[in-house]
């Protein structure tokens, strides 16, 4: 019997096995060595810049909004106010910051329009323009009933342009609106939204109501007060005046004094320093009115007293007659023109739509019968 000797390493099988193992080892070394370079071809190393993706053209509405802001920005100003304080120890009087707000350029004479509550109880105000220039402002006039005030600054050169004037009587719910101001002191901020509602009322200074307000969902926050509310053409349609918010920040309900009101009030403030409301020359009271109209079972405004020589007396209006035993109602105003009146603030607002000297038709109920009377409006307080 013959016995086969074991295969030597030089046999073909072992050579192929050895070669394969060596090749695998070399490939593994190469893979570990070249892997970072391979990854860098399709994945940028950490910390390196990314390739910028082309954006393309801006949308048409974006372009129009940018143009609106760029054209309107210089017409908007930042207002800071101060008040005088006396040191109880040294008895020295010094000025301390009081608050901030917004405003806008009204004309080429340097008049600036803002809210009355922005400058109320302030001892001084500073107006900052969009180009960074600061000016001490003088108070020209104010109408607390409309929450409007006019300041004046002495701009010698590079006068900022007045904001273009629009109209508010033809506004529609759903129109786009834009607000520019300084919310929380953040200079020249643009927000946008729509007209949410029209002809709103809001309690103003001393409990009187500000009527005909524009309601908007454009974000309005503290510091926006006094800034312009613009339409999509960049025209002034209102002055941002208030927000409805339990937290004090924007909750999607803001209010603006309509520009039609501004156009009636501001020229008078510039000419006379105050606004004289059109009036009838009668005494009315909201609390008494609510009780008396409830007793009479009619919605309107009870004329309590007629001033001697007033427009109301000349037109033949009748007030309340008092006797020892009883009180007799005279006229109850239920409409001015063709617009209904159901409260004292509403009556004042209806009259405020006219000017002193205008002839208006007053509808009254006297002893259960309706009557039409013509009244020439006189200056009020």
C-alpha cells in the first residue's frame, strides 16, 4: 500500500487561497484609506458652506409689498415722550422717559400726526425720522375725542415726504391693509392684514366713545399707536390707535381712526389748535338717557335742555319740562339725516360727520309722533 504525501504550499489550490486573502486585505486597507475622499465627493465635510439654490423671481404681491414699504417708510416717524418729575429730597425737577409711539408726516410744513394718547400728559416729545435725525417737537393741537394730535418739527432740508392721503368711506371688508410703526420700540416694522370690520366703536378718554373705527387683523402692538394704516396703493386710510387684547399684545383685533375723520379734524387742529365739534346746543346725558328711553319704550336720545339762543332753539326742538308733580319729555332724537341714533355717543358721531354751518335734518319723536326739523349746526365744545 502506498501512502500519499500532504500537498505542499506551492500547490495551485493553496496559491489561489493565499492570493485571494491577500487581495481582500489590500482592498480593506484601500477602502479605509480612500473612504473620506469618496465621501467628500457627494457629502460636504462638516462646517463647509452649502451650495446656494437659485430662488427665482419674487412673486408679484411680494414685489408690490416691498415697494409699498420702501416708498412709505420715510413718511413714518418714531415718537418718544418725556415727563417732568420732582425729586422729593432735592426738590430738583428733571425729565424722565414716559413712552413711545409712532406718527407720520402730514405736510411739507413739518406737521406730524399721531394719537392723542401717545403724547397725553407728556412734558415734551422727540420725533425721530427714518434717516436717524432727531427733532424736538411742539404740540400744535389735539382732539381727545378722536384720539388725534398734531405736532410740529422744524425740518430744514431733506424733508421727508408726506404720506399720500386716501379715503375710508369706500373701504370694503376684506381689503388688504398695511401698518407701519414701532411696536415695542422696534423701529419701522411692517405688518399686513385685511379690513376685518367697519364702523366699530371703542371707549375713549373720559368714557366717551370713538366712532367709525376700522377694525383690522394686521398685527398692531404697543408702539404702533399713531402710525399709518395704508391700503394696497400706499395711501393713508387710518391711524392705528388701539388693540383689543387681554395680554396687551396683538390678538388679531386692531383699530384705526378712519382717514375721513382725520381729514376733518387735523386741518382744524393746525389752524385753531383745537377741534370744535358740530353741535345742536342741547344737553344730553348717556346714563339718564338710558333710563328715560327705557321708560318711554323707544330707542333714541332724550333732549334734556335747550340752550338759549342755540341752533336747537331756533329750529324748534323741545327739552324736558319739569313740574312739581311730574316730568314731561320733550323731543327724543331718533335720526340725523337718514341715519339712526340710539345713544348719546352715536348722536355725537352722526353730527361729527358734518361741519359747523351745515344744515341737517333731525328726526325726533314728540309725544309719540315723528317730526322732521332742519337745524343749522353750531360750534360745540
